[in-house]
């Protein structure tokens, strides 16, 4: 009676351990992706933004 | 008789409104430039002008008028490039912080803290992608 129980505990522990390992890295990866995407968009717009500023000096007083 | 005078009254009101708008427009460059120089108005990382301290109603209206025109220009560019207005505004924010803010002028970073530009270049937000 005792041996199957301990086996079950071990299996459960292994299963739960596996779940936690999969979920843990989720959040940091997502945050990094968002930053990268944003940076890419900003870089692609950089020249347009610079032109917008120089072509509309009345909107960007100094 | 009353109906005859109405157009004249309307024309007078229109002329007055135009005159006020013209005066406000002529004043705007000077008022905002002075506020930028004394640090009560500054460039924000979000691509718009903002107030570091208290501002008169007149100055507030001038700054808001500029921000409305900026938003119109950002919206146009965003539509052309298929990105959000916020993306364009943030990119312009990177540009103004890097090239337009002069030493001694106020600027606002995404952390919400107003700073005064020193001799060193402004440390830009990470999404600006370095220099």
C-alpha cells in the first residue's frame, strides 16, 4: 500500500515541477519582445520624424 | 430692418474673431519661446510640449494649439506608415530630446520627472534605440 502512494507523490511532484518550469520564463520574454518591437518601429520612423521636425519649425519652437 | 442688420453684425463678430485669432497666432511664437527659455514649458518624451510649472491661460492656450497641430501632423504620418499615432509621437519625442532641447531647457522623460538639460546629451529612453 505504501509503495504505490510514494510513486504517485513522486509523479505528482515531477508533473507540478514541470508546469512551474514552463510558466516561469513567460513574463520576462514577453516584456523583452514588446520593447524590441517598439524599438524597431521607432527606428523605422526615425528619418520621417526628423523630417517632420525640420519641415514644421513653427510646431517645434526653440 | 432687423433682418438687414443681422449680416453686418455677424460680419463684425467674424472680423473680431479673426483679429483675436491673428493676434494670438502672432503672439504664440514669442510666448512659447519665452516659456521654453525660462523652463516653465518643455519637450516631453511623448512628442508633445508640457508644463513644468504653473502657466497662464494664454500660455496654456498657445501650447495646446501647438500640440493640436503636432498631433495632426503625427496622425498624417502614422496613416502613411501604417503605425499608431503614439508610435510616431514617441519617435518625434526621441528626436526632439536628442536634437531640439538646448542646454538649460526643461524636458520630461517617461518616468514623469522633469529635468533641466545640462552639458551632456539627454539619456534617451531605451526604445529610442541609442544614438
